[in-house]
C-alpha cells in the first residue's frame, strides 16, 4: 500500500497512519530519554567541577594546605549540591529552555549545600581541618565552574534539540492546517479506528503511535472529542484539546467551580502586594515632582493669563480603569471657543486651535503636568495605558471600532506615560495602524506588569518628552 503524498513512509509502514512530519514513526530514542541523559551528564559535570574547584583552590593557595580528591568534605558538599539542585528543579526542562533559570537553581543548590556543610560541622562539632579561607575560595571557584558548566550544557541542549526539548504531536482532522503549529502532525482520519474503546488492539495501536510524545494536541471534530479524550487519558501523556471555536474569546485558563468547568477570560486587578507597590511608587514620584509642578503652575498660569486671559486648566472626560469615566486635568492649550470636550478631533501639527502658549506646552509635554493631581487622587498611575477621550477616532472610526481589543487595555489604571509612548506611538491618530500599534503595546504592558518595567518606562520617558509627534 502506498502512503499518501507528503506522508512519512516509515510512519505509514510501521503504524498505517498518515503523518506529514518525517519524524513520526522512526525508531529512535525519545526526547525524554535524551533529556534524561543530559540531566545525568549535567549532574556528573557539576559534581566533578566542584571537586576540581576545591582542588584548584588548594593548588592556587598552598598556604591553605593540600586536599585529597577523596576528602569527605568534598564528597558531602558535591553530593549535597547535586541533591539540592535536583530538588530545586535544576535538572529539568527549565534547565534546557533557559540556562539562566537553571543557573539560578544550581547556584542556590551550591550555596545551600555550603551552608548545610558548615551547619553540620558546627552542630556535630566535627574535627575538620579546613580553613575558612580555603572553604570560601573553593565555593567561589565552584560557582564560576558551575556557571561555565551550565553555559556549556545550554549550548549542548540547543544542539541536541534544535526543534525544542519536548516532543509534541498533533492529532488533527486537518493535518495540513494543524502543521502550521510547527509540530509533528498525524491525520486523525487515518488513526480514528485506533480510538475504538471496545478494541484493546486499536488502543494498543494508538499507544504505539504516540508513545514517544511528551504532549499530544488534539484537534478533531466535536462529535469525536469524547471518544478521543477517553482513549488518550490512559496514554500516560499530557493531552490538550484544541478548541478553535473559543480562540476569539481569549481564554486565559480553565478552572473548576463545584464540578463544572469554567474558562477564565479575564484576570482581576494586580495582587494586593503589587497594587501597594505600584501605588507607593506613584506617590513617591508625585511627591518628588511636586516642587516642579508648583513652579510650572505658577509660570504657566501667568503665561496663559497673559496670552488670552482664559482658564488655566482644562478637564476632559476620559475612559479609565474598568472602562469607568474620570476627569483628566491638563493645562489649557486651545482657544476657549474651540475646546473639544469629547476629543472628536486629534490635535494636528500647526493646529489653528492652539494658543501661542499652548503650542509650546504641548511640544514640551508640560501640559500633562496637572495629571499628577489625577495620580494623587488615584484615578491615574504614573505608568499605564494613556487614557483616551470618548470621541477619539482614527480614519473617522472610533477607537473601539478599529480594534475590539481596545477595551482590554482598561484592565490597568491609565498612566501619564506608557509602553506605547516610549516606542514613539504618540501624537495624532490619523490612521487605523496608529491606534492598533498603541493598543498592542498597551496590552503587552497589561499582561506583564512589574515595578522594574514601570521604572524603565519612566526613565525612557525623559528622552521622549520633546518628540516630533508631540504637537
């Protein structure tokens, strides 16, 4: 029987199933087997590296005295390091995916083992003739050796697993479309008899087809899902069900509530600790900038009054956190009779509505300083998605009509500056792309908040206060 076009002949011959990936069906060592070999190799290398580091420390500093390779101290320390690093997860997938993550766990294991050796020596009052200087030098040399070993193993892992350290197989009714995921793909239509729950032979055939996989992704017809899931639950392999009909909902996770499955489509606010940290950061920055704001208030107030004698401040309704409205404060930059309360028209370069003072305030971003009061009141943060007026448009379309993800950005408190602004996405929104880029940056910020990121964004903002797109 001839395999279909594009199907691995080995897979077809061995299993009688169609695969569009040449790796399926080959009798080779599984990735799990090769990962285990790398873990063992890493443990052995680190054990030897620690022993060699102490030996080198004794050679480099002979006043510490020589130490034999079989010294019990070395045996205990090196063995403890391997055991603790293993317990911390240092010999696992994280080691293969990120050498820095594996390194952190390895160094933690090394320093914990050193503390344990010292603690055991004191607790049991062991008579070990090892100087403190030698011990510290040995640990320092071991840390350097561990860094080098981890770097080498990361290089070796990349060479060993060019397509990733885990084997993922997709069982799909449309294998050509599923192949876009980049994993080995099996045609479910060819394999469907293997999920016959009344036939042990069929289930054996299924098990032999996927036994090398670490994870199976199932993309089949809704009518076949129950049979496939029951057949795969006994495989001893992680199995995930692809649900294309839910992709548009942006499901974040799946949970259970009183026996019923619930898909999480939105996360709440930051954890209490993170909210307190962010609020504390906001208040520190506001207090630090308060003298500047008071000075600006004095100078700008005089300038505005001398320019046209109108109001100093301008308040505009904006969309804030939770899609709730709030009043945003700015120094007035437009002529009183041409104020745009709803923000229907973006400010353009050379906009006739701007006063002489207003043009300067906008170019230097000084007009935004009153928003420190919004931060103080809690309606805004120093860093976050910039709030928009309800009438803001791009190519005559309201922002939320351009991109329905627009509302998602309001999960975070709006800010004086944000990720979009330091990337240059500021100024007029003349095109749909202008707002789409901002939304994308805002969603990236919302999904990955950290205090360090806020600090970096604030520091980068200094360089874009005067920007070609600020007018």
